[in-house]
C-alpha cells in the first residue's frame, strides 16, 4: 500500500510538471524532471505531437525483417520465459531493430489490448523522432538501459505506462535493437529492470554462440533461395528440395527414406543422392550428418517458421510468413506432402479465426479460394470499406 501511495504521488508530480511546460514547449522555472528526460522532451517536440494517439507504422514488411533478423532465433529460444513473465505479471514485451521499429511482441491480456491501441506491436516505430520520449527511444539513443515512468513519456497516451528497456548488442558490440518490458504505472517494480537486463544477457549469450557458425537462411515459400552469411548460394532445384525436407524434419532421414521422399518410385541410383548430399554439405558449411541425413544445427527457414507458428497457435505470424505454396514448381513426393500440410494448416487456422485481418491477408495469397473470401465478408461489418475488396476477390474466384 505504501509503495502504491508513493507511486501515485510521483505520478501526480510528473503530470503537473508535464502540464506546466509541454504546452509551452519549454521548461517553466525550476524543474524536478530528470535532465535526460527534459532534454529528450525538447528534442522530441520538434517532430512529435504530445497529443498523438499511437505510434506510426513502418512501411517495410516487418514479418520479413523479423524472419531475417539475427535476434529472431535467440528470442524464439526464450519464448517460454517471455510468456511466463508477460502473462503471469500482465506485462507486454517487445523487441525492436536498431531503428526502433518493433519486430516482435507478446503481452498479458490487459497490456496486450493497451499495446494494440498505441501500436506497441510489430510495425510500430518507437524511436524518438516518431514517438518522442520513451524507454525504447532513450535506450536506442544512449545505448544504456532506461526506465520511463508515467508522465515522463512525452505522449500523453502513455502516461498510464511504466517501461523498462535495455539495448541488445551483437558479439562485435553493434547495437541490434532493444528489449522492452512495459506495464501499467501502478505495477512498477524495482526488479523489473533486472529482469529486462537478464533477458538481454541471455539473448546476447545465444547470439555469441551463434557467431561461431555461418548464418544460413533458406526461403522456400512461394520462391526458393539459400543465403549464407547474407550471400546467395547457387543450388539446383533438387538440392533446394532436399534442404527443405531436412529443415522441416529435424529428426533426419535414413538414406532409403530420403531417397523415396525425393525420387519416389523412379529408378534413380543411390549414388545420385549421395552426390547431392556432398554438394549440400559444401554449400551449407558441412552441417549435415552422414549415417542419418540430418542438420547438425537448426536451419533458419521460412517454412519451419510457419510450422512453428501453427504449432504455437499463432495465426497472425503464420499468415504473415506464409508467402505462397512450398516450392510450387516441385513434384517431389516429400515436398508435395509438406506443401499440402502447410497449406491446409494455415488455411484451417484462418477459417477458424475471428480476426478478419487474417482472412484478408491470406486471401492475397489464395485468390481462388472462395471460402476464404466468403469468411472475410462474414467478418466485415457492413460499414467497412474493405468489403468491396473481399467481394471482388470472391467474384473473381467464382468466375475462375
């Protein structure tokens, strides 16, 4: 009770300070405000309206940026801890890139709703130039941890928040982004910053371990390519098929099972597959075992990301990452199986969702799916202008 009273008094004092000089755009007399916050207010007022209601959204494809981000795998490995923290204490956690654009977030029920209202979610731009003084913008600017409480935020819509933020650095010291934990001001706790810093340390440790191996990224939804340390690797279609199967089935294949998954009943000699595997080992840095064909370390792959999202019940991420059928030109038996599995999984998740954004987004990738377009129409209110788009898509699908 004493702590809440102290927090209330501090909040009231900050609100009074904000009301004194934000409308004037300059300090009014002696200020009890922290100097780093006051300086940030002065910088922020050049570009940010304190009365704005939400952060602007980035124009770039945030799902694709998250898929390529070096932070994605370390953060995904800490998903259980992050969920326990956010859902158990009703916080919202966010990861940004180096520009302050949120790439990933997760929250408890109350904070998740609050976060969505102000675009504290993937795509939201939270750097100082776009959202003024907040813990994320200060951590990005100073490369140090920061806490911003209630009316220390420049934007009035955030005065009900308290935010704890720490920068995330690569092994070479370069800042990759920040991790933020936020909740309502009355839930402020001195251990929250320690929790944020502990999570950042865990992420940085995982990043450091990964720098000893080449970074390999496989794209196989809608199109196909392999990147190694950011550079394209030339592979034949058959080799991309094999690598995709290995990524989707981490337990691996015996020679006989992989041979059938790739060639089916066609009369292809065993040496052909062995030759393909030798080439793939060179292309990926030798990360494929011999006795059982298996990836030594998990491969970063868009199809695997979609599968993980489906297994986690995360329809939004699955729909964002699903950019089309798996290797659409392939008739390899194993690829055909996984193509149908992923398509049915994403489609079923969309049709089971009451979120119209899922249906509209998936409808872009499935122009001939009448049922999906009708599902979108069923979710859209009569006054929503997007009904015209959904109706046009349904009409085109029916004609075809």
